[in-house]
């Protein structure tokens, strides 16, 4: 069971890892399916909008480097059993924080949407969620 507490961390211990899960499959077929769906208005992923334009945003990599905590990005077809179960419960896109070995929702789809594709706004939301 995952906790949906938006804090993602406690005062005593912070996250040891973040895991972002896109609302899309990876690989060539998944990428093409997403691009076509985005063009047609049938596919959308707020986390994709934050991390990528037509390639990964340099400001994303810079933000992750400043976190000092590993941040994995995965597609729906790349999940292990633990993450698959967590996403089934939380939905996608989503960012989890691993705190004390437990996955907790740090930012859900609605919160990611409020970032409006901005890495800076995402960093602010993540910081607030981890405080």
C-alpha cells in the first residue's frame, strides 16, 4: 500500500529516491504512438511536458543534479511489480518519493499539470511536497 500524503518525506528523513512515471509507453512504438496522439489531441502526459520538448530538457538535468537524490524516469511498460502496483493505485503520470523504503506519492497527475510544463515550477512543487 502506498501513502498518498503529498509531503513525500518526514522531518527526520527525506527521500532516498524519486521515481517519475510517464503516462506513456517507452520504446520506438510507444514514442511514435504518443507523438501521434499528442498531435491528434488524444494523448497527454504532464510529466513528459516537464522533462522533454523534442528531447530531454537541459534544465531538467540541471534540476535533478541539484536534488542530490537519484531521480528515475520510467514509462508504463518499464515498471517492476512494486511500481506497477503503485501506479495502479495512484494513476499516471506520477512522481513517487521513496522514504524509509516505502513509495509515497510526491506529485500526482493534477499537481504535475499545475507545473504547466515548467521545470522551475516542478522543482518548486517537489520542494514543497518534500518539506
